[in-house]
C-alpha cells in the first residue's frame, strides 16, 4: 500500500523551464517531523507504488503526477482548472 503524503514545499533548481525547475518535494509528517525527497526518488516511488503525493490549493486536494516533456520525467499536479502546476506555487522547503 502506498504511503500518502501531502506536499507543502518544494526545492527549485536555477532553471527557468517549468519542466525542469523542481529538484525535490517535502512536507510534514503527522508527528510534526519534516520529510523531503528528491524529484527522482519521488518519481520512482510513484512509479513503483510506494508513494502517492497530493497538495492542497484553495482548500481543494490535487494529486501530484508524473509528466514527460522531451523525454524528461518531472512532477506536476493534475489540472485543477486554475494553475497548470500548483507545485511551482508552493514555498521553498527549509
């Protein structure tokens, strides 16, 4: 069974391309400890069923999914009809 985690922050690269701008994602566990995963580990975890990620935007839960652009896999959110990728709007992880 997949571990279900809410993404509340990201770490960005210095790239401008939105398809290559997330380096990792993070959040807070139920016990208030923080977690952080690189984008590559998060993608592998989604693919092998270890993780399911989601984020909340304006009170609505949106799943984090894998997309591919020019052969490069990256993380983004499902369309919520407001933002094409809500992850990029999250604050930087500490």
